[in-house]
C-alpha cells in the first residue's frame, strides 16, 4: 500500500469542480457556526449561500446536532424495506402538514437527485395504474436542473450535465423564461414571459396528451442562475396539465423550507403541483435526505387500488428514511417553527431586494434578479473567457471573507434565513467593492 500524507488532496475526486485548479490553490472550510464558516486557520467566512442552498436555519444549530447525536446512540440504522422505525412515520406526517393542499404522502430518498428520479417513476406508475399505459413521455425545461441521475439529466436542460451521457427517450423540453431584453432588473416575478407556458400546448398537439405522463419544472430555477418565474407562468402550466391529465411535478429542492418565504414555493406562489420534490433544507443540510410529497389520489392509485397483492411500487433506496436523517428532519422542522424562520424570511425579503438591487449600475452588471431570500447578479462575460469574471469574484470574495456561489457569469446568493440586516449589508457592500475592482 502506498503511503499518503493525511492532507493529500489528490485522492478526492471533487464533484462539479475544476479539480486541477482547486488542488493547486485550495480553499478549505474546517468548521461552521450560525452564519459563518471558518477556515483551518480560524478565519471567518460569512455564508452568503446557505452552504449549497441548504443550511436555511444556520450552521451547527444545537437542537439539530443534539437530535442527530441522540439518534445515533438509540438507533443508528434501520431498513425500511418491509420494516420501519417510528421517526420516519412521524416525519412523513409532519411534512404532510408543511406541504400544501392534499400533498400528504411522502416517499423518502437520500438526496434531491434521488427524489427527482423517484418522482418521475411515481408519475409513470400512477399513469399506468390509472390505465394509461401509453403515457410515458416526460417534459422538462431548458436550463432546468433536476440532479444528476439519468432521469434527472434527461428532463434537465443544462447541456454540460447531459453531454457525454445517454438520456431517456421520449423527453421534450420547454423553453426557459430568462430574457434580459424584456425583463432585466425585475424585482420579484417578471411581468414578461407567461406566454412561454403555451409551448406545452404545442408539444401536446405534436405528441398527443395521451402519451405524456408528467411535466417537471423548478418553480425558481436555482442552478441555472436564479431564473424567477414570470407572473402567471406557473398558473398557466398548472391549468394546461390539469386539463390534459398530465401530472405536474415541482422540483423544490432549492425553494422548499423558507427560501422564497413560505414552507414551499407552491404555497408562496399559490400553485399546487401533483408531486413536490424536496431535499436540502429538509434537514438543514446536516444529514443527506430527499423526499417526494405526493397527492393522496396518486398514492391511492398506485398503492390502495393495486389489483395484485404484494409490493405495489418496485423502487426504493437503502437509505430511504434513514433514522439519523429523520431525526435531523424533525429537529429542523422544529427550529423553523419555533423561530418563525419562514415568516422572518418573508419580512426580510424587501430589505434583501433593496440591497441586491443597489448593485445596479456597477461595472459589468447586466441583470439582477430576486425572489424571497434568493438573488442573482449577472455579469457580462469576458469575450474570450465566459465565466472567468464571476469566478474571479468568487475567489476574491472567499479570500476576503464572503462565500458566494457562481454559475457561469452569474453570482447567486441564498443566505441562511437567520441573516441580519447588518450581515446583508456586509455581503452587498463587500460584493460592490469586489465587482468595482474586477476587470
């Protein structure tokens, strides 16, 4: 066996990372508390991204930490194939109270990617159970991100994620709704773009509604650079899908649990899907977990109306409803409720909006977008190096004590919901200075 130093960076093949570049100039996080990360030498980094869109209640929150510690001592693992443990049933019931309308059954997974693939399978199983064997076509959206499973990359619309991998047949994509000519610097939902939902009618006319199982969209597209839904767009998708018997899936892996104000974007925006995928903020990022919220009538079609005895849905994961994740989820929901974090996000959103839009007019800033406690500052790309300008801002911000996220030339911000006005000012003031210095 070849000996390696304990701090050797080479063995870890990092995800969604320029590995050679990072390992030549690593930026490491060693600990975290509330609104800050800390580097190995103890330097604080103000978290402007809630980790990776997930630490909505802030870092290392004591009730969540203690719940995980206690659960590890009591029941570290239990299978949920033909067995169960009390916490997973309790968490499913609690989530049914957080989810809107009659989305009151929950299928657990280990991540958002697994949740999306589960939702797609549930949609297909439901259509089959209802007698619609030919409803197998799935429709996603350009620039959509639905994780990295083969189902997720198929309905997703980020080309780099799809390139080089086979995708599912029978998948179409609607246009994305980002248009800088018509809707740049919109505050909240842009007025332009609802008509793009009518592209679904075109696909229905082309393929026949009887062939389409489901449409999946993010209410707000996060990984594509914070694309906010136009006024009336999601409502139009809901009306078209309902009229044609097509299931509507909302990927709320990012927007769930206070990110845009309410428990879900569905609640905040007043559009209720048939299936709702969540992860990230479900456990405050402390233990990996994903979930699919399902309308009661879909569960009944697949499970309660099954003709044959035995397993009704041949799908699941070793870690579906893991005890530590369930404990983390329950403790996280308690923190959200006890501290009123969703209401706090709603009350803080106007201040957040004013702060981020104060960056308008800075060099290279070509758009600013926001909804709830999410924002994007889009920079003009360098002619010879798309993405390089925003990456320079990312590196400089980290080195100067601020964590942001960039995708292409878009700076994305999504801080923990416990952020103060002073910390908002600190992030925006620092970004302003960095953008002014960036060539």
